[in-house]
């Protein structure tokens, strides 16, 4: 098989794992925000950790290997165009942020949720202890930033203004999600809850 085609296939596979994993993490976190019982809160945090470690991270590692090889294979320079520089810089940022801030956040949530007695209802104090402001922002920034990377790869803007505008929009969307999603999750908790878990 042609090396270029193989790299493209692996790169696309990595992207599917990364994007699908982040979407699944978003769903599990939604479940956690809507949970009223500690066992459900802990279960959501557990699935977030599993999805991140076994789906998101392998996808990101695959892209981290194939991306630079594709740039080399195509004869492109890492700093030649705003869109390409923006793509790999944002990817590096997301990779570092995901393995530091986001990882610390979901491990903290898992630890706090497991230490809370199952027979006691969740309180806002426990929720605040489990999820810090920076951790929540990092979590909700993941999908918007991945979409910016996709935008740069598809649209290939030639100006730094377009790159900066896309990043600014992603940050604004993350701030909105950070404030809206918890309220929506809590509001739909009663609808989505099963007879055994609320």
C-alpha cells in the first residue's frame, strides 16, 4: 500500500477515535451533571475516565504520529501557512491540556464521587469540590477546539485573523456550554432517569 494512503487512513482513524471519544465523554459528563445519587455521579465519572484513556488518548496518539509524517510526506512546512500552523499548534495545545488539566479534573471527580456516602444525596458543595472552574472549562473546550482544527483543515484560511477568530469563537462557545449544559442536564435528569437511577 502507498505510504501516503496508509498515513491518511491512520490519521482519519485517529480522528474518528478522538472525535467519537470526546462526544462520548460529553454524554457521560452530561449524565454526571444530571445525577442526584452519588452512585450515578461516580458511574459517570468512571465512564469518563475509561472513554478518555481507551478511546480519546489512543486517537490523539495516532494523530500525533501520522500528522507530522503527512506534513513531511506532502512537502509542507510547519510554519508555511496560518491554517497548517494553527492546526498542529492547537492539536499540541489540546494534547497537553487533555493530559494535564482534563485528566486531573476527571480523576478528581472520580475520587470525590467515590468517597461520598451512597446513602446521602449530592450537594452543590460536593459538585463544586468535584469540578473546578478550570477543569470544567478545559472539558467544555475540547469539542469546540477540535472543530476549529477541522475548520482549519477544511477551509484552509490564509490569514491569522481567521484562525484567531475561530479560536475566539471556540472559547466563547466553551464558556456558554460550561454554564448551560449543567442546567440542562439537571433539568432533564427526571426525564432521562430510569426507575433504578435518578
